[in-house]
C-alpha cells in the first residue's frame, strides 16, 4: 500500500472500509456529509456522491473489497475533496478498455469507471495486475 | 433487507422510493414488481424517485430493466420526480435511460398512464 501525496495545506482526512454492499450506502453518506461541509453546490455534491457510489461498488465487486481514503485539499485559494479507492484485487489488465464506455467485466453497464471520470475534475487510475487498483478522484469547489 | 412497498391503485402500481437504495433492495424491487404486475394485470407502473439524491449506473440499469420487463408484461412504466441535479449527473455519467418514460411529477406521470390506457382502448 502506497502513501498518498499529502498536500501541505491538508487539514482533514480519514478513511473507511469498503467490504460489503452496505458500505456503498455508508460511503455515499460520508461523501454527502463532506461535500456539504465544503459547501459544494447541489449539482457538484450529486456528481461527487455518484462518482463515489460507482467507484466504491467497483472496489467491493471487482476489487474484492478495500478502503476509501478521503482528504480535504487546498491549492492556492481553492478547496476540494479528494477520494482514493484502493483494493488489493486482481487489477485491471487493459486500462484503456476499462475506461471505454460500454465495456464491462461484470454485471454493470460498463460506464462506472469512464462515467465517474467525467463527474470529477481530476481522475487518476493506477493498477497492477495481481496486486490491486487505486482510483483517485478530486473535485474542487 | 428492506423491501420497497408497492401500492395498487386501480389499474396501476405505485412505488415511492424513500430510502437510500442498497443494490439488493433495488434488485428485490425489480423482482417484486414483476410478480405484482403478473398478479394484478396492472396496465401501468409509476415509480416516484423524487426522494432519491443520486441515481448511479446500478440503479439506472435496474430502472431500464424494470421498464423492459413491464413492457413485455403489458404494462407501461413511468419514472417521475427526478431531481434536476440527478438528471444533470446522469447525463454526464453517460446514462440516457433509453426507453424509460419519465414525467416531472406524480400527477403528470398519472396523466401519461391514463393517456396510454385511453389510446389502448381505442384500438
């Protein structure tokens, strides 16, 4: 497990386990609370919560469980929320394919990964076959 | 696991989703609705999602699937009450909910079902 680069201005962070389906709901509730505290607009809240819902389900269903780390980050005058979804599952053999709309390895519609990328400002996917996957998303206020 | 209640109103079935949906709860709704459509020969199904704060690809898929199942069983599905922020997010996510009929609120959804029923009896 790698240490995430921490912003010097970071004031708050935390994590929650993602192991069962019920954790998807808990994850959405946590992200709702954080985006509300950060005074995101309703549309921005909805986008971040939806992205978190997609990615937490991926972590649980495809990554065999893992963790979500969250961090309130600032860069200059702007503040944002960064979420990292980490698992030690099978990894993704073909990232380009996984990020293609309509491609799925499971039972979803195949837009979870590509779609959640469109809902955030920054998106970073790191994966090693056999070792796991980490998806980092940031949305600025 | 919570199950979402399905109300029968004349020829229609009415569902109001008021909880933050577990995936299993959404799947159970699909099964329960299919059975209720068969048992009641309902002509229309109205699902009110105005209390839902997000619709992700899983719930979107279930709604599309319920729409398809309903159509095959002779019932029209109308999804009503989607919040504007949810609609904006859905489109950006890439979900168009193809084939799912929608209306702004329960009243307009009912009007859609009634118009559908009227055109059926004309033929």
